[in-house]
């Protein structure tokens, strides 16, 4: 599943100063722009995408049936020397459902409650020499080997405004990688938390108690850095790694305070301390590839759970077909006291599968599904993609969600929807 509860229209957002691009950084970049635009080692790409989501059912807190979104993304890459590279990406977006900010501000830290209208998606410099690679700036960092769910992927917050149609967010960090073809050590340090974006409370992906007014307070973001390390080994029979993370959970817990006159519940997001110990492996077998990944999470925050997540997965490529299937599990060793919201944990204790078929160079079909082991929640998404020439691509699909209100997936049974996406790439 690609890529969890939201707050009221009266939500108070984080100060703009926490989210804007530094004026000093902007000024420093201006002198190098002509070189980037005309150098032979400069490359660029991007796309303009329009997406429509069609919901047959109204939700209890959202009567809309059609949502439109548009996204323009521009990416640029510059090779200053054989060892020094720069990469940058900008996003500009809007939508019809107030999921995007209406302020003309450039976001860098991704701490807004809604999606920013203009955002620095990536801005980093990479230096490579011999076995050493160092990247600093806003970037994307992915850990783990499984495809259906990645317990060890701790530097990868997501945009969960639409829970089942989510995307990754970049983080600001320094990353040092040292190694050869057999052994690699990866060390990451991030100066501040980039939180995952969770559903807005006044929209359909937030399932709230009926009849109780809920107001969202400014979030309590933690201070201090987060860091992690990962060792990866490629052997003759298998590839495996060990990983460690110390920092904060990018998905929130909630504090709640009840006011009786007038009746109102004030809720506040906060982000607990987290320490992770993880491992993953990939073992090629004659017919399939076996992949496994597991992580154990502890916390010094007393309101937080302590738990383990694990995934067992089989993968096979046969001609134009690809198959991935497995089981994602969870074991809670100590229960906390706070309300949590985690689409990642909500997709565990479930059978997860994906299949894809390439019809020809321009057409493909795909199917993904999540079925909870207790049968109380299920998600199914078939998708068809058609390319027209080198630049245009049309994708049509449908997300079917069924289950009971007591299940994380099942609670979204009113949110089955059709998806139509048109993209122009350049």
C-alpha cells in the first residue's frame, strides 16, 4: 500500500518561520543559477499532473464526492566536478478541497498542517570519492528491503492526508556512506524532525466521534537531532543488514483536554522519543526471492507503546509479470496511554500482495491488496496505465475499502473511490 486522524477547520498551524526557506540560503543560491542553467553538466526534468478522485459515498464529516488536484514538479541536477554533484526539486500544487495551503510561501521544513502550495522538495549536495559518499541537505533516505511494508525505514515520513494514496517527504540531513560491493556502512544525522502529515480532522480520512466538537491545538514538535546507522552486507547466498535509529517517531500521539461548557475536546499532536533496532535480509531461491524485515521499537515517552513490526515476503518476476506477497505482523510488548495514529501499524496483522503485468511498451496493469487477518478490514486497488507518445500518461484505477468501524482499514469503508490521473512529463 503506498505509501492516518485529522483536526477541525479551526486548526492552528505551525508558525511560518518554522517552514519557510532561509532568505540567506536563497541569496547564496542566486549567483550560481546562470551556471546551472547553461552548463553542459546540467540536466532537468519534471511533470505536470492533474488528478481526480471520485467518491460515491459521503462521509460523516465530509459530503464532497469529487476532489481535484494539480501538481507541477521541476527537478534539476548539476555536476560541478566529477566528485561534486548538486540536486534540487520544487513542487507547486493546488486542489479543490483545501488540502493545500493558500499562502504564497515557499516551504522547506514540511511542518505545515496542510500541503504547502510551493515547496522545496529536494536541495542537496553530494560529494563522492573512492568508497566514501557524503550527501547534505534536503533529501530522500530509504532503508529496508521488503516492498509491502518497511519497519526499518525510519527516515521516511509520508503525506497521509489521503491515507491509501500517500507519498514520501524529504528530510534535511547529512548522510555518510562508506563501503564497497560487499559491505556498506550508512550513517545519517538529521537536525530536526520532519513529521508525517496526517489527515485533516474536517475531512473524510479523519473518522471522529459524531456530535463532539474537536479543536486542534498547535503541535508540540520535539527539539534535538535524530540519528541512525545501517550496515549492509552482500554475500554469496544472501544480502542482509543491521540498523539502529535514535530520535522521534514521525507519526504522532495525541493529548486531549475536555471542556464541558461549551462541550469541546482540544487535541494536540506530539511526537514521542523512539529507539529502533532493526534487521532485514533478501535470499534468492530457485523460484522466488525471500525477503524478511523486522524492527523493535522502544521509547522513553511513557505514553508510547513498545512493540515489534516484522514482514515476511515472497517475490517473483516471470516474463512480463511481477508478484509480491507476504504477511506484515505486529507484537506489542508494552501498551502506552496516549491515542496514536499510525497507518503503518494499521496495515500490519495483514496479508499484503501486489501484482503487475506489462502489456506492451505503452500499457500496463497493476493490483495491490491488504487483507487484515481477522477479516475486519480489506483494501483492493486495481490500476491501468496507458502512455501516449513520450510525454503523456493516463492512469485509471479504483480503491475499494471494506470492513468494520473498529478496524483501522475498515473504518474507511465510506472512502472507496475512483482515481483518474493525467500526467505530462518533460
